[in-house]
């Protein structure tokens, strides 16, 4: 048996206003609430000229304001959010900028069945794409993933 998968995508920056890149710990704006209230696969990217690119990849049913707010608060009861907020805060304190990007699907076909950006409203499709990206990044020596193995094993 064989499954043919084609995924063409690009990462697009989340903007706090038109043309202005959102950076970690900035306030959530009305522009963001209007334009990013959608299901997404996303990544936090740490601008680090000192070595490997550091990335955290995730998926959500609503990137803004809900998911971003969870990282800004980083409540201890939400272990992953708390851990990632700590890492991002530490990187910011070290002078690195941290941008948020979302995956924009150019083409997604699974055995000639086409999927569109709107289909990311289905959690299992978001998780499928998130895990494809994670596996691709794990094989890339230039990327340091901030995702922990345990998060993948537990399906988070």
C-alpha cells in the first residue's frame, strides 16, 4: 500500500499591525484578533545569530488571541505553556527577538484529495502537519527544536 502526500507551504509572519512583525511579549492588538482568529500550525522562531535556529512548533484551533495569550501568561498548571514561556523569556532577556509565524498551505494533497487552509479547523489535520514539520526539523542539523519528546508522545 502507498500514500502519496504533497505539502507545499510557506511560513508567514504574524503581524501586530500591517507590515509590523509581532514579537514575543508584545501586546495582542485588535489587528491580530481580526486577522489571526483561526486554526493554525505555528512556530516561535528565535533570532539567534550565535548558532542553530531555535524553533518551537505547535498547532491550535485559534492562534489569536487564545493561543498567544496562553504563552504570555504561561500558567504553571499548563506545563508546556509555562516551559515555553520560560524559554522564550530567557531568550528575550538575552537580547534575542522572537517572532511568531503561521504555516500557509500552498498545496496539500493526500492521494489526490485536496485540502485547503480552512481544513486546518480539523485537529487531526493540524496534528498531522505539525508532526510532519517536527520530523523534518528533527533531521535538520541547523535547527534546535524546543519541543520535547514527551509532548509528541502524549499527543499534545
